């Protein structure tokens, strides 16, 4: 499992410097797990870094939702544990710790889609089944699902198809006992490719869904109370 964490901001000077350089934000990388990023700062960083295809829209959403401070560190610790359990449950997935949340990429090794299709295969369902117990254990999290396609077909078709793929995953998880209120789905079509669309292998990788797993209001409230905020 790869762990990615975002530059901690501990002084106004560092915050100002960071905001004046988009390149420094895009390349930000250290071990603070976003604990120093306040909600307002996180939102701005998320808007900028979300355009970096390395972490994509899911990563940008996680950074933008940062709580920061002691509460953020407590949330990050819980996300560390959940990320490890996800990685153990589904080794074929790409699990990353981003900010105070988790970016989970379900590529062709976990949830594969045929060209032009949004139907979950038997293998895809079996792999999603492995995630259900972990998601149930960590009930105080929200899950944003982003659907993607390869470049085959028109942009309009792919945008609709990507939304259907995200919905397919959401509906399957709900059918297995997860609360519908935890989910938000977004179709992004051909945006943020993680491989080349010039060959079959790359197109297969781009037909994917990504999760942004972040703290819900209850987890944030509890963390702030524990941290004495």
C-alpha cells in the first residue's frame, strides 16, 4: 500500500508561501498527513491539487475536506487503520492515504468493466464483497465514488457511462447492507486517465472507479471533542 500525505501548514508564513505557488502545492509531499491543514486552507489546496492526475478528483476531494489540528491527526490515525484493512482485504486494489482520508482505486484487478458497459462482473462483485466488512466496521465515514472510462466513444457517451459505473458500485454496496446516506457518486468520463488510451492495456486500466473515503460529521465531531477543540 502506498501512503501519500500532504504538506502540513503550521504558520501563516508557510501558508502564504504555499498559496503563491501552484507548483509547490502540486508537488507537496511529507509525513504530516494533513494534520496542519485547516478546513479553509484544505479547500483551496484541494481545488488546486485536484487537477493533478496523480491523485485525481478523489484525492482533491480528500484534501479539501481536511479538518486539521489535533482532530485531523486523530482522524488520520483511524484512516491509517482502515487503509491497512482495505489493503489486506483486497490486495489487488490501489490504496493511498491522502490528507486525512483514503483514496481507493478499483482498477482492472478489482473491478473491471468491459468497453461500453457498466455491469458488474462476478469477479467485481466478489471483490466488492471483501470491502463490505471493512466499510461496515468504519461506519463513521462517507464514501464518494468516481466513475471513469477510456477514450472509446464520444465524450458525452463516456460521461453518462462513467456515472452508471459509479452508480453500479454504489447500488451493489447498498444491497449488501451499507447505508445509502454514506454515498455520493460522480461520473467523470475520460478525465484523469491513469494510463495511455493508445493501447488496449491502458484503456483497460482507465475503465475504473475510485473512492474517496473521508470522515463524516460524527467522526469529525468526536475527534474534535477528543482533541479538546
